């Protein structure tokens, strides 16, 4: 069976439409989805293996807190360059070969990391991984290819589940392996990535036909330019949602990228303990996604959830920065991680409802690009203020940002009469695109 779907390229307020017949698999191809689930899981597992170790590894070569921040930011900076290129190449040559190339690049980057003899080699390894590490986006594109419109959300949800599972196991395993040397988790991650290449080569068929490749290759692509970003930010509600996700994303990225360095400098923890703490963070996030989001959004308005979680996150970011020991830290992390997970999910939902249904992909792409900019800035600033002010500084910075955002979120989304101030009582109708 074929379905006809209208696709539009994101052009800020200007939108160009193009409709065509696109073949989708009816229902979900469980074998292919199981394979892509394994691909994403193994990929995140390899990333998680080395995540707790980077500050310790870099410290061996005399890196300051600021340089460790730059090392972390270099990965995100190269992802901004690499991800759109890999996505475009996957449209032209197919998902499968680009997955093979990108995962092979990740395997090579881990080998470079494990054999590093100088700080610049660590930078080279992380930058190569960022440049070739757009395989998560390609995996999501694969799922879009092999699912019907009705089942696509469920299919894409599998990648989120695989990501969460890999992030739970990876840091804990990496921390345990580090007792035999910081290079051991990197080599294990390289072996895991190599296994992933074999998984794609032998078990994952191509999802795009030759005709579909030609159609995608010929489709116009709008890059994220200053003009388009400015136009998008001027759109009512959508611009507000993008600003909210950007500033909260900077606060969250400060916590995420500085956590291992903070734990080293503030509490003197070893990689094994940090790996277990990161696994605990992953478990809390999965609990929110599986058990809390549904009941909360049915009972409370999305606008209210945005405001409350900003307030909770702000308070507990402060508490994280000054937590004196691990027991207190575990108490602080529980409400903090719940607030972060709810905020990220609800703000993504709000963003999707501020545009028409054919603009959602472009809106998410623009949101991701803006957040990646924040992911570059956060570790650089975080590393600088840890080195210059103290280990408490990243928590205070993230807390101030969240508390300052709460009144903004209230005025735009939560106060009586605001667009997201009421609990939906029926299936919502997607808004028509707003004219410029």
C-alpha cells in the first residue's frame, strides 16, 4: 500500500510545499526495528563507556578545567558540521552505507582516544567522533522510512528507549573498566563500535529505493542561517518556545557536561563512582518517560508543568553545586533529574504544537541546531568558572538561568488565557501555520 504525504521544507515564515507519493511500510517491520534498536543501543553504550573518564584522562596530560571544557565542546562543535552532511549523504546514497561509515569513524575515534599520548590527540579523537557521530539522526531517518505514519511515533520511541538503556549501562560499565586503566574503556568502546558496524553490514537492509534516493537528493534543503533564525524567532509562540529550549538547554548542558569534572574537583570521586551516578541519572530519566509524563500531562497543563519544573530545576541546580557528599547528592539528583526530564519532554511537545503538522520536522531541526550552539558554549563557560571561581559556580549559573526563565514561561505559556494554560480535554487540532 502507498500513502500520499505532503512534505515542506522549513523556510522560517516562508514555506514552500511539495507533495508526492511516498511508499511506506504498513505497520512496523519488527525485524528492521529490532536491528536499528540494537544499533542505537550499542552506539550509545560505546559513548557512555568513555563519558565519565574524559576529565581524568585529560588531567593526566595537564589539562586545566577550561581546557577540559573545550575538549567537551569540541565534540558538539564538530557534530554541528557533521550531522547535516551525514543526513544529506544518507538521502543520496542510502541510510545503510552512511551508518557504516559514521560508526566506523566512531570506532576509529575511540582507538585514537585509547592510544592518546598527548592532549592534542584527545582533541583529535573527540573531534573525529563528533564529525562522524551523526548516526543517531540517520537511524531516526531509517525508522521514518520503514514505518507508516500511524506507527512512526512508536517507532521513533524505540530510539529513545535504546538511548536511555545505553546511557544507563555505558557509564557504569566504563567506570568499572577504568580500574584497569583509562584507555581500557576506550578500547572496549572501539570494539563495541566495530561490532555495531558488523551488525549493520550483515543484518540491516537498506530502507531507501533508488527512486526514493533520487527524490530526496533533489529536494531543496534550507540551512539554518541568521536570517531564517531571526524570522523564526519573530513568530508568535514558536519563537518563545525556541528561546525557552535554548536557555534551558544551556543550563542543562552546563550540568551534563560539567558533572564528571565537578565530581572530580568537588567530591574527589573516582570514575567508578561517577559512572554509577550517571547510571542513576539515566534510570531516573527512564522512569519519568515511562511512568510520569503521561499522568502529569493528563492532570496538569503543559504551561504549568514548564513553570514548575523550571523552578524546581533552578533550586536543585543550586543545591547540586554545593552538595557536600554523595548521600546529599543522591537526594538532590532525584528531583533535579525529574524536573529536567519533564521540562525537556513538555517543551518539545509545546514546540511541536506551535507550528503546522508539515513543519514539525523543520521546527525540530532548527531547535536542535540552536541547542547545539548552547552545548558548545556551556562546557567552555563551565570549565572556565570552575577553574576561576570554584566548583559551586556551574550550579549557581544553571540555577539562575532556570529561575530567570520561570516568569518568561509563565507569561508566554501558563498564565490564565495563555495558549498552554489549560489541560486538553480532547484530541487537539494542530494549528495552521502563522502568516509572517
